[in-house]
């Protein structure tokens, strides 16, 4: 399609988010439907001030890609969900109406239909709790740590879900896959959390345990799988709603440096008591 990315103003950053049409699938579109989708995405682009385009692979339409300012992307995502649901129900009745995240290895519907609550967690994936919370006015800061950066990223996501509902009552029934990119490491972490929060908003999926499938610090890409189940108020305690992920006060620590919105600086050992065993840490402020 011909939509273009809006011109950047001073200080604007561009991000890109890919929203799959379904789990490990692609849509074969006829000419009329393809034209209708292109028209809808052009309207969405103009409305939210970004570029929305269909990603076409060898098997058909695989996803919708949003490129633009992170705030614009966040505002546009619910509308993308509605567009996908409309065409999914009209053109793909065999696809679930809420499958915004990919899930290559586990079918949630299969487990639900069988009444199963015993999805086997891979042996290399550990059900860890390496995080704590710090109060901040009306918000909350999740502080997580790990022996490597991917582990710290996974744990801050787990910490977010645990604040939404105690994870001890969440069973391993289904899994969802997400992926994110960023223009720097802070932005990558932001979009990873935002992907999982979006999956919760569309599927009510709570991830008790998160596996990082791939992490490329040079290309700033990440893929992750969340293991858990759908939120059920008859079973799960409702904790605090997470309204949004924020960049404010976000901090990423490795053995030698501290990265914040203000830039990178040398790490002082006195900044943390966990540096010797868990040299990678992240701090994220959640809007509640």
C-alpha cells in the first residue's frame, strides 16, 4: 500500500510492531478483500499518524505492520485488532477471533477443549520469581534481575503479570508467542512488555512463566513465549490493572553500565546488592 511514515519532529522516535493475523498462519486474499484491507489500513494510517501496511509472504497476508511514534502505535493497536477480527470472522471462520499473538507449538483451544491443565513446561524453562516491587506515587516500579539480559527481560514481564494476579494460582494450560523490535535497548524492553500486555487485553492470557526464544542485542529484536492460561475471575484473584507501560524511569543494568533515557553511564557496584550473582537488572515503571 502507499501509506507513508509521517515526518518526524525533533525528538520523535520511530518504532515498528508486527501484529500477526493468527497463530502460525497466513491469509490467502482475493483481489476485493485485499483492496478493502488496503483501504482500511490507509484510513488507520491517516487517523493515527503512522504507517500501517499488510505484510505479504509466500503463503499470503501474514501480519499488519505499524511503523511510527510509539504513542501512535499504542493508540492504533485496538483498532488493528478490530480490523483483524472483522476479516477473520468474514474470511477465516476457522480461526479464533482473538488470536493476536502467534503460538507455533501449543494450541490453546485444543487444551481447553480437552479440559487439560497440564501443559508440559519445557525442561530448560524455569518457573522463576526474580523480581520485586517499589512504590512510586500512584504507579508501581517492577525491578527484575537475571544471570543474563534475556532472563532479566523475562522476569520483568513475569513481575508485571504477578502484579495483575498472583501467579501461584495460574496453571500451564496454553502458550502465546510475541515478538518485538526497538530503536534501542530501552525501546526493545518497552515493546516486549507492551506485546504481552496487548495479548492480555485481547486474549486475557496470563503468563506465569516466560521463555525468551531469541534475543539479538545488535539488531534489537526479541521473541518470547509466555506459558500460562486465560484469566478467570472465578479462579484467579484480580489484582491491579496495568494501564500502560512507560519509558519514564526505565533503567537497564549490565555488569559495567547503566542505561536510562538520559544515556549510558558506568555502573557503580553500590547501586545493587544482587550484582555478583545477577549482574543484569531492569527497572520499569507501570502505569496503574
